[in-house]
C-alpha cells in the first residue's frame, strides 16, 4: 500500500519536459528562473477535496485558499524530501570511523547503581546529506472561469542556471509542483544574478555570548504563531548551546529566520532548522566559510565533515561528544 495519497494526475516526471527546456531557451540569460505553473481547477474538484492538501476548498459559491502552503509529505517523495531532506549512501568513497551510540546501560547490570552511555566505534560508509529545501507553494487566483478557477502555483524560490547542479535542482522543483498540482513549468523572475545571490545566501544576525537572554527572546519572536511546543524546542536547544560556552550565537535573518545556532570554540559551528526540530548539525568548518553558503548548500555534503544528530534518545550526549572530539 502506498504511503502517499491518491492523485488523479501523473505524480512524478523523470526528466525535464521539452516544453520547459523550450521555455528556458526563451528566457534571457542572467534572469532568475522561477518554478511555476498555471492550472484550471474545476469547482467540482474543489468540492471533492482534490486540493485540500494545498488548503484549497469551495466555500459556498466561491473558492477559499491560503496564500502559501508547505507541501505535505503524503504528496510524494519530493514533498517528503522538501520537508525532511534526504541522504545517499556513498559506497564509492572511503569508509570513515564513526562512534555509534548504543544507548544507556546499567552499571554492573543494576540500574540502582546508575547508568553509562555505551558507544562503539565502527567503520561506516559516508553518507551524502541533503538538508530540507523548505520550499512553499505560493497560490494566486488569476480569474474565475466557466466551470471553476484559474490558479497560479509558484515555488518561493529562484534558481540560477549558471550554478552547478541547476538541472538537478530544476527537476526537483518541477517534481514538487507536479506532485501537488499535477502540472509544472517555469517563468523568468526578471531577477539579476546579483539579486539571486543576495536572496539565497543565509543572512545571519550575530549575538555575543553575553547577550543570551536577548538572543533567546529574538529567536522566539521569529515564530509567527508563538507555538508553545516550538518555544520549548528553542529554549532546550539554546540552553544546550550555552553550556558549551559559545563564541557567539547566530540567528538567521529575513526569510531564513528559522535557523538558530552557535559558533563554538575551535571552529565548531552548530545549528538547526527550528521549523522541523528533527536534527542538530555540527559542522567542523570555519564559521567564515559556513556563513557564505546558500540555504541549499548549508546542509549539503558528506558526513565526513559534519555530524547530523537526530533528536532521539541520547542526542544531548551525542552533541556534546561531537563537540569534545573536535576540541581534542
């Protein structure tokens, strides 16, 4: 049984359609590329709930919809990767040593004596990590038509054809639209390459170590719905950063304000996307280099250069151990 909801259209495409390639040739060099499509949606389809996953519905004689929606994971594999990222096992690369956390164990077999963390060093294949792309679909009603409505669906991202890996990124975005709308395409953003770079680089706000309370308050203020669960996650993560005596706290600015983190001693950079809160990343690279990456590049590479720590049992000890090893 499929883990994805049923759709009335072809869910995925294996290559970039000829119509998109033709459109790409028409768009002036230097312009940004926006994944977008226009689709006629019948009122009966809205009534049947065919587009409920995008917040589209029929209210009386008119359509109702949200301005922006993060595609749900049950739309397909690309929607799942968009939210949670993915990894590829690189059997073509040398194996590396990794300390594997095997859980807590009782001292001398008796929990009343206390417990200890059991670790085992193993040789493992490197995995190539790809973090969540976090693209939302922006929805606009263009006009009413005889039997329904004409909607525009656009991803909130701009692609640069001069960037290495553009074709792969474009196919990913087209599939994200295809899974959720049954259609896909592109348009020019009329955005220069300089503007593209400025809007895709993560812009960080820096807080000195003595400004913990201000940093925590600012991180919480970025949560639009003031969700108590998210606020608890932020407090937990930030307090853990604080225990490791950071050189500075970092907070994503503008459209990237979902990122919180810290620059720790000895060049360790740690951060996570608080919208998901499913993993903490520890990067063993210079902050100056990390700070110049784009959102897509931020969580991309092999795990030989960084540690991804899911928030499962023992994550705090794994985090502290990863930082201690780098300091040593």
